[in-house]
C-alpha cells in the first residue's frame, strides 16, 4: 500500500500527462494533456494495462532493492 506507480509523459521538458496508481487514472496538466488523459481514461484496456504495472514492475522489484 506504500507503493505508487507513476508514469509521466513529457514534451519539451513540460509534463503533459501522468498516470498514478493511487488515483487509478490519467491526469492532464496541459491542454493537450487533458485531452489525452480523457482519451486514455475512456479506454479500459489502457487503464487495465497501467494499473497492472504496479504489480508487474514495482512489487516485483521491491525485494531487489
């Protein structure tokens, strides 16, 4: 429960959209990011894939660190 998976997308060093496992959805930070976040959040397969990343990547590597 203390682990959070975050995937951020940047353009020209500006964060435009982010997926956060604690929210379970994408959040946009620019006009383009908001539009993309809405599109990503409407697609259940994209959300399921990103939600599974916490299990696949984070929890798998906990014992390594």
